[in-house]
C-alpha cells in the first residue's frame, strides 16, 4: 500500500456516526483510526471513491465456524485445534 492512498482526503457524507462530522474531509488514515480498522483495510474499502458514507464505516467482525459451536467432547476439541493450525 503506498502512502499516497493513505493520505487521500475524502468527504464524509453520512449522518449516523457519533465522531465523524458530515461534509468534513478526513484522510484515509484518520478514518481508519476513528473506526478502529487497519489503514490498508479502509483504503481498500474506499478505493475509487470520493466520498465516505455510513455503510463504509463498519468494523470487521470475526465469523464463527459452525464446527466450533458443535464441539461436545474432548476429542472433538483436540481435533479441531489441530485442524485450524496453519500448514506452513
């Protein structure tokens, strides 16, 4: 990610955010800090856009696996622990 994309200023046109003010300009890095995501993540959300609205200011959420919710025995927990590990 080059620094130029993080220093871009974009106008906020949303109305439902408690910190961001409508019609003010913020850099991509400032948006990321306020929302609580990585600057590179937010830069990808607003790529090729000139304005930011409420739908772009969401936090990334962790998805839970159905398998993790269905673990009932110690053997299943042990197996799942190893299945989730990275190969590399």
